[in-house]
C-alpha cells in the first residue's frame, strides 16, 4: 500500500506535494503504531493484536479509497497505525518461539518478509496495471481479511 499510495493519490487528482505528505503521514503513524502495538501485545496478547490489525486495516483501506480530501488524513493515520503495527507483534511471536535461536529465527523471518514483500509489490503493480490501483486496493483489503482464520494456527506461547 505505501509503495503505491503516492501514485494512487496523484491519479485521483492530488498534487505531488499532497501525495508525498500523505505517505509521510502513513509512515509516521505506522511508527507510532509499531511502538504501541508491541507494548499492547504484551498486555492484551499477540493474537488479539493481530486480529485487531487484520480487521482495522482492510476497513481503513476501503474507507480511504471511498474518501476524498481532508477526510483522507485521519484514515491515513488509522491505516498506518494498524497496517504497520503488526510487524513488531509478529517479530515477538517469532522470538518467543525460538528462545535458543533468536538471531537465526529473526534472520529467517526478516529474509522471508523481505522476499515476500518484494514479490507482493510486483504482483500489486501488475494487477494495478491490468485493472486499476483502486480495485487493487480492494483486493488487498480482501486478502488481509483472508488471513484472519490463520491467526489461530500461530504457535502458542505465554503471550498469545
């Protein structure tokens, strides 16, 4: 989403300045979300935080796509907060489940994350070329929701 956000906004009539500012808002709120989600997952559970993110992110995407102008700013905040906040939660799950090999587990997680994000970016770009970026955002929202049932298959630990 963040890769294509400026392109999407400029195709919707936003200036380059607004498109650039929007990505800054998205990423800044993502930083805040990442910091808070780690602490909140310590208190409320890793799975619960993932479920919240997997529900709030698609809702934010859909509302963002349907909104215009100044209404997009709070939706960018929510989108960044919930969409980016799961990274430290997943990292905590990985590290908790490999207490004797944390560095190795972290490296494997980061490698998979990097490769899969690169592939996903290519697919999103291709789908956007075939249909539209707007429709591709809807597809992305739906795919996030498809991940909800898989949260229950995460390894159990004392925090999830």
